[in-house]
């Protein structure tokens, strides 16, 4: 989604010295440090910027350059901003309009990908999306007559490009959006701008799970399990990526529920039906726009079509997962994989829980460039002893004490978990909303005895507000639900103690 407003930071803004991210030091006294910043509601989702730098000034320059470039391109390409160049151009009809090089490039890319995918990617897919949104609102499936008309409307020529004069002529009345890979185009442009703005050791820009990794960073990337819904669920795969782009698209976070049946937000413009066979596709390649386009296309096309297309391209690796649980991997996919550690928990005679606590956290909305929030979510037993820290978002060394309740109880025993610093590729999620789970195990993976446990949620913002919420749950009892309200930084918290999901 191309939307850039109500931006606010989330969580981590930290400096971590890690040799993994360092190239040869400028001198013996300097090593690269990793600076991480999270924002919300950037292009309709979340933004993470990681800079491997030798000074805080470099990180600040790179971060601001990335934000400026995203905002600049959003004003050109956004389908949601009525004042964007694209929105104003689409209001014209049968006029050769001079357009910016960026808009012209994206329109050209759509023409190329529409042809390469035999129509699986089409800017007029918005026609189909609107039909299925209306169907959800009416709780009634669209008729075949409506679908046939949509197919015919999609097949129209939507614009004519004049390369010599760099003009674009809008020639159809179909609603159009540039969502399929415009986000990837913006990510690539933002990375290139930042790399030119200052001398970076490495840079990662991750918007909604699609990312570009540049420089000397060899990044550990988790691929979200499409059948799991919590931020702290185990990944379905783990990669090490350097100097490439990665994108994931899937049906598991956005869509429409009609009469109890889930329909993906990804639609096939060729049939006017929601994509259904593939539930997740991850693509690694040298080009961000290729990765974004292919990840979406591989959800629409059949696995055999996708495999055939990838085989005719250079340096394209993929993981395609179907609704039946089949995995299709490119020939060299295994070379990208990092071995997931096997955790063997100590045995204490306690059986694993059949239930879990699900924590739904919604942060309070912020406008403009809000201050950085820091958060801790942890579980205490009846003796007020911390048995598990579920999430910890902080700026190491400077802002961790602002989480004063968590820090007072647990700060002395803090040990940095390397999993805190991984990048995650997934289907795009909505901003400001997070889901975490606790399965009744402690930090060592040992199952605890069911009984009374308290969920603590602490959120602080630099020069901003502070919220501390807690709720006791008797995990020896039946299913339970609770709703908590924050004062300034937390919008709401929904807690549910219920049977574990069987799909994880």
C-alpha cells in the first residue's frame, strides 16, 4: 500500500557491535555498529532501517535520507494520495501527459510484467479487489456475470507510453493501482539514495517484509510461517542474505471473510478470482522490483508456471508454499539457508500445555514524526518472578532503564538474544498491531505447571508517555478473555487464554 502519513517509531533503536556486520575497520579502534530504527504507517505498513556504521552521524544521515526518499516517491506513485502525481494523471483521459521519470519507469515496468506473466500482474487488478470487498460487505459471492465483466475490463489497454517524449496517455476508465511492486521500487530507490548520501558499511531497508540488503551486511532473515500469526512464532525457514533483495507475498494477513470462508487479498486478474492455491511465495534476487513482482506473481500463477518463469531468469531463488503444505524450492535455495538451531529443553516431568496465552497489542496512533517508543512484555508467576520475557524493544544502553518496571526486576540478568536482531520477511501486515503468544514455557524451554501467571506490558516513549498494564490469568482454568486499555502509548491489549492453534 502506498500511504505515507501518521508515521511513528516502533520499538528498537539500538546500537549493537557485531563482527558479523563489520567490514575491515577504518583503524584498529573502530568497528561497525548496527543501528536499528522502526517506524509505523509507512506506505501503509511498518518500516525497519538497519545501518551498519562507524558513527551515529552516519546512521542519522542514512535514516533521514531513506525517509525523505520514501516520502518523495510516495508523492509521485501513491494511489491513496489524491494529490500524488499518479492520482492526478489517472484523472486525465486520452491526453499525452508529460510525467516524471519515476512514474514513467513504474508504468513501463507494469507493461513488462503484465506481458511476462501473461496478465497475472495487472494494474487493473483493483477492479477485482473492489468486487470482492463489496462481496464481503454484502456477505454474498459475486455472480459469474460480474466476474466476466471484470475480466473484460482488466484486459483493456490502460495507457500508452511515448518513450521519446516521456509522456503517458491514460486510455481506460478502469481503476488502477501500482501496488504490486511499486513498494519494492521505492525501497530500492531509498537504499540507493542513502548509500550515496554517506559512507555506510551496510544498509537494510525493510518495508512490510520486503527488503533490500546492501553493503557488507550478511543478514540473517526469517521467513514467517504462513500458518502462524504471532510475532514470536518460529519461522518456517531462515536464510543468510548479502547484497540482494528479498520479498514475500501471501494470503495470510489480509483478505476478505465471506460467509465464513477466507478469500485472499491477492487476486488473479485473468479469472477475477482470489488466489487460492499458493499461500506464500518468497523470492530472493538482485533486483528489488523483480523480487516484489515475482513474489506477487507466484501467488497468482500455478507453481508449475512460476517454476518455468524462474528458470528463464538469472539469479532468482524462491520458496513457494501451497495450501496443501507442498514446498517448491529453487535449485540453489539450500545454499541460502542457515541451519535453525534445535532446542532441547530440560525434562521436569511437566507435560506441554494444550493451551496458550495470546497477546494482541495495539499501540496508540501517533501523528507526524513521533518519538521513539520502547516496550517490554513479560510473564510473572504467583511469586512475582519473571519466567519469560516475550518481547523487548529498546535502545541498548540508553533507553532500557526507561522501562523501569521490567528493568528493575530483570535488568541485571539481561543477555542480548541474537534473535532480537534478525530481519523478518512476510506478507505485508497492518501497522501498529502486534500479536505475541506464550505457550507456558520458561526461558529455557521448560514447560511450567499450570496456575496463576500475570502478563505485564510496559511501553515508554522518549519525551513522551508511559503505560504499565498487567493482568493475572489462571492458566489452570477454562478459556478466558480480557481487554486492557492504556492511557497514552497503548491503544488496547486483548488477552486470550485458549486452546493452542493446530496450524502452527
